[in-house]
C-alpha cells in the first residue's frame, strides 16, 4: 500500500455537503459523478496531497443509504492506493482478512476498487484503489 488515497464521508445531501466542505476546505470539488452500480453520487475534494470523497445515496437500500440509516453521517471508509490491486487482495486474504470483493470493480474517479470487511479491520471499512489504465 502506497498511501491513503482518500477518506470517504457518507452524507445525506450532496449539495449541502458540497457547500459545507467548500467553505471548510477553501476549494470547490474537482469532480462529481454517479456510480449507479453502488447507488451513490460521489463528490471529490483535493487539499494538497489529500482527497475527501463525499458519498450520497441515490437509494435507501444502497450501501450508503443503509450506512446512514444505521450510523448516521460521518466517515464511511479509508481508501489506500495500491499498484496491483489483485495481488494486494490475494495477500490480504492469505493474511486472514475477509474480502467483501474478491475481484476489483470499477469505482469513482477512474479507479478499480475492492473493499475489506470491517469485521477484520477493527471496525474500519477499508477500500483498495488502483488507477484504471486508459484504453
């Protein structure tokens, strides 16, 4: 794992959250996109080398909708940048971590992503991210 790629924050209202984080961070989001397979709208902010991803559910039954219903708004996950996501998934599974995704899938911000279950990471949802190659 190379670095923390971003922190994911679950929010109820993406417009309100964008306005709040723009004031807080002093910069506008650089990208907003919908990931329909996850029933989520994402908005990304960059401050120096760090990124914040706001996540708003488009469906109460989606992962973010369920998270907010159970825990409320707040930090949802920490994402780590990796060079080879498949090799890292193999390594982590051998180390005893429970994988939510055994194979990577397309995610927001031109990434391949996979998640590690929080039951095996002290209650923290961990995301692995690898830049998708341009084809």
